[in-house]
C-alpha cells in the first residue's frame, strides 16, 4: 500500500488532532507505529483485553458486536479507546474491510499521548462516552425487544 505524505502530515489531517501544533503532532507521531493490514485481518476481538489504540489512515474497518456489524470506520477515525480508558475487555470485534494503514499506540504510549496533549483527553473521553452510550442502548431490553 502506498503511503502519501509523511506520518506527521497524515496525522495532522486526523480530526482528533485539529488545533494541535506541528510540534505536538510530531511528538505524537514519534510515539506511533505504522501498520499495514490486509482485508479480513482482525484488529481487535470482542471480549479480549485491549492493549492498543488505533488511528485509521487509509481503508475501512467493520465494527461488529455479537456478530452483527454496528459500524464502519474509515480514515481519520479511531478504535480501541474504550478498552484502554475504562480498562475493560474489547466491546466489539474490528475487522479490516479493505486493506488498511493505521497508526498504533500501546497502552503506555496512549497514556503518554493524553499526558502530552491534555486537550486530546476530553475529545477521546467524549467519543468513549458516546460509544458506550450507544452500546448501552443496543443492549437495553427495549432494543432487544425490537429485534424479536
């Protein structure tokens, strides 16, 4: 897969990093590891311990809960924050729908990221809260009753 532009430039285009200085983005970039995945590769499995935060640069992934696809995420979006922030098992299985290029942080690097750029912490937490609320709505008795 061809990568366009430097890692810093590509991360600068990720909405999560809007408003950060070039220096901050360069520091964040230095923490990350670029990975290339083929369509069909699994990035995370529901129920397993979460150890990575993944920012998608190219391609799409499917997010499935209990075998049902609940979302498709693409460039600029991220996954894995719920397991790292709330220290809980993965809430969904994430599979590459297409070939994917992503930047990955392990738990220690993720904590460093949030400490080095505290303005990101509130953005990531807001996404986590929204996604957890969506999961709770899907798991509610009313939602299960509609599926019957």
